[in-house]
């Protein structure tokens, strides 16, 4: 078994209840992109359990952040959830349906909890067909050549609606 990491994808979320749905969408999207749809439900459930554990211990007044990372490594998908809750840095990893899990304190920043989901029999991380990653996309020429004073900015009303929606509140 190779311990080489073949692919990584991650997302940073605010440690609020909306992080659960965002985690599910992130896992499902990443595994679809990696052509591993057979792992979507299992991996999404495991990732949600790890994120829910962070939310259960989050400070309501200052929730902090949670990073969700998917890593194809060896013969498994490793789901990592890192939080910034110093008070719980030495807590044990939550149990996730009998899967192999672990927790590691991250010096001065909280902890990293992980869970392994085996790849289908006979498959390794190096055999997974990954999407082609092209060059970084740039702005279209007409936007790149626009003077700075004409650059579009974020509509404050739209930003307010998005933030309110993330907090699951009525407008």
C-alpha cells in the first residue's frame, strides 16, 4: 500500500449549523468530480458526523472555523476535519460507524480529526481517474482591461441576504 496522497480537496466553513449542508455538498461534488460516486453517501455521512462533533462543542458566541479536507491516499479516502477550538484540542475522535478514526491536537489551533473510508476492492488512490486541472483561469480580456474605478464590487444588499441565509434566519 502506498501512502502517497494522490488528490486533495478542501473547504473552510464557519462552525455553524449551515456547515453540515455545505459539507455534504462539498463531499458529493468532490467525489463526483473524482469519479467515485459509490462513496458519496458513506463519505458524506462520515464527514457530517465529524463536523457535527465540532458544532456540538463550538462556542455559540464565537463559533470559529472548521476545515473539511478529502484526501485520496493509499487504498482509502481520508476525511479530515480541523477546528480551531483550543478548549477541545485534546478530546478523542468521535466514533463513525465502526470506521478507523483518530484525533491529533494542532499546536495552538485546536485539533484535526480524521476518518478513513476504504476505496472499492482492488482500487488504490493512484488508480482513481482525476479531473484534468488546467491552468488557473483568468478574467476575460474585457474585464481584465477595465479601469479599476469601473471594476464591479459586491452588492452589500446581496451580501446581507447571503449571510442571513447562512444563519437560517427569515429575511
